[in-house]
């Protein structure tokens, strides 16, 4: 790493701390996928890595290259925005697919569709009841 | 001084990311059902993308950024296609 000799100490420290935070959060999320028991608990764990893990490492890269090339280098923002936008889409699709599969097998660990529908119906009835004079 | 700080921190971060990828791979192989495996593919490509970004910091070359962006895009498309397949049994209807 001979290219970093021109780097001031504060930039090196900021890059180091941000990279370590991001990697540690990603590691905690990965350990979460190992230790949680069911799929619907497990689906929460990787979002640690995709929210602040990605954000922190992208920020470290922005600081590092901006100071190194002494001009603003912000193209890592693209990765951060892209991951932030796409992760909820993927995980909601996946969770709905998993719920559909559990219900289709008649599993008792998820609420059946009729219970959800009745709850929605009751909630709507209460709301209309309150609105009525 | 700055070189030592950066070499050590980026090295430790890369080791942590590799351990995270190993955890995801273990769950990918062992995961009891298909949705667990798809979830771990998703987490695995995010960790790989972060590893490529730290390689970019380590070598000081901004070429690695394009690689990370391509991994992010392709990983998103593949995860959505796999979720769609689990839901409907077909990807494009």
C-alpha cells in the first residue's frame, strides 16, 4: 500500500473506523442468520449488513478516494442508494413467498388466511361503527 | 503510521467479511427450506460486494467500484427471480 503515504492521518482514521464498523455489522447479521430458529426471524438478520454495513463501507470509500485524489469522488453513493432501495423489495417478495408456501402446506406455525381476513373484517366493522352516529 | 492503520483495519474488515460469507454459506448448504437458501444467497452477495469495495480501498484503484455495482445489480435481479419462482412456480408469466 504505497499509495496511502500522501493520506493525512485523520482521513486514514476515519476510513479505518468506518470500514471496521461496516464489516462488524455485516458479520453480526451473518451470525444472526445462523442462530435464529425460524425463517421469519431469520429474514430480519441480513438487513444489518444491507443498511449500515453498506452505508458505512461506502462512506469510508468516499472519504478515502476524495482525500486521495483531492477532488470529490461520490460514485459510491450509487451503491448505497441501490442497495437501500432493492433490499426491502427482495425481502418482502421472499417473505410473502414463504408465507404462501407455509399456508399451502397447511402449517400451523403461521396464521391461516381466514384468520387474517376475519381480523381485517372486524377492524373495518369497528371503524364503520365508530363513524356511524 | 497511516499505512499501518489502513493495512490493519482493512485486513481485519476483510477477515470479518469472509467469516460472514462463511456463515452465510453454511446456512445456504444446511438451510432446511428453499426460502432460507434464497435469503442466504441474498446476504452472500451483499457480503461479497462489500468485500470487493474493501479491496478497492486496499489497492487504491477505483476499478473495483464497477465490479461491486455489477454484483449488486445482478444479485438483486437473481434474488427477485428466485423469490418469484418460489411464489408462483414460474419467473416470467
